[in-house]
C-alpha cells in the first residue's frame, strides 16, 4: 500500500492547487445532441455513436474530453514550462544524480513495485513522464527554497498536532497467486511442495495482472485491508511459509507471508525528514497558486481555453494515512 506522504502525493498536488490561478473562465454553451440526419459518407465518418434519434459526433466527443482531462493536462504543461524557464533564468539546474535520487525517493514511498506501477498507470504516466514530473517538482523546490526552510520547533508542533498518525499498526507483507479453479490451485500447491519458486509461479499463472509481474507481491497490509478469509489465513502463517488454497470472491488464492512488522510508534526524530517534506508541501500549496497568478496577471502566462470544470480539482496535500494533516504555523 502507498504511504501517503509528500513523495507519494506531491506530483498531483502542485497542479491541483494551482488550477484557479491560470484560468480565465469563458462562457461557452455546452453542445446539444443533434438530431440524426441522413448522413452522407463524410458525415457518417464523423459520427461516433447514435442514441435513438440523435448522433454523437467526433467534435462533441473531443470537446467533452477537453472538458474532462484537457484542462488538467494543460495545467501540467504550463507549470512545467514555467518551471523550466524560471529555473533556467535563475541558473538553477537539476543534475542527473539528483533526478535519479528524487525518482528513487518517490519509488521508495510505495510498499511494492506493483503499487508504484499501479500509481503510474492511474495517473497516466510512463517512466519518461514520471521523470519529467519529478524534475518539475525539484525545480519548484529550488525556486522556492528560501521560503521552504523548516525549524525544529515547527517539526515538533506538527508532530504534536498529528501524533496519532505516527502510530503504525502491525503489518504483514503478503504475496499471492490467484487462479479461477480449485483444481488449478491444488496443482500449484503441489508444485510449491516440490520446491517451486512462489514468485515464478505467480508471474506465470496468477490471474491478478496488477501483481503477477512482481511475483504476486501485495505489499504490506494491516488489519482490514484485505478480504477476511485471506487475512485469517495469513495470520496463521509463519514468515516465509505459504498456504493451502484459500477461496475468496475472486477465486482461489495461494498465500505467502514474506515479512511482518510489529505495531510501532515513530518518534518525532524518526519522522523528522518526512515531516519537513510535508510542511514544505503545504507551503508550496499556498505559494504555487500565487506564483502562477502573478505571471497570469502580468500577461506572461495566457490560457486561451476555458476551465470548464473547476470543481473537479481539490486543494490540499494528501496527509498521513489519507487524512488531512494539520499544518504548523509558518514564519
């Protein structure tokens, strides 16, 4: 499961909180469905669907896509271009080693490679796009470096306000092989009993496409984060052991416990680096919209399409365990 700190949530936050800063909303009427005409060949080619007596055209489809995803895509492009230009103007660079470290840091904020790849897929990023996002984040951090200093007192205040978020429940790292039939599950169980490698069997036979390339790794799970029958079976396994077939609503599972973490509480010193980064992110959530608004007001940034769905964006940083972390005061 993803740990919801700055490194796991910061990519989207900078864009989301800036949405209002770069858009001059235009008043455009939404297209109405058109009555189905007796279309010639050229017109028919522009029709992508017909519902009853009305057609949906390519133009209507593209306009709807622009309203739904085009605005955010444009925001990303504007922020990235502006960060590039301002960093270059101030002689601020992101070196190869620095970029790689930033990318590794982001990867490390996920419990497993499968979780990380699932995240990239969910936000529509490939490796090149991921690198570009990290570079932008590092550039913006450099541009605002003087305003992002965090004191020990602010770290202590943040910890006191969010202390419950530093209590971590016991977790088990679980891998599984999911198949459709009990017979296949029993056959694979027999292979494991003969010494077959669990991860290789998962990669070859598991029906769970999200985890099979990672050897079936589900990451670290705490109580209530998986199906009760799987949780119960995993609770009876020693680290390194695998289960007999377990039935669930999804099919039949073979489980393997690869690690366990006891319940723990982080001290402020142990969590200091992450607290500093989260406080920095909260400040950026305030600073970036103001920064963009300044360039928009001066005419250096001009957006020529409307923001058709301003309510689609949510301000704020992802806090620990999905909750909004309480901010410390800023100097």
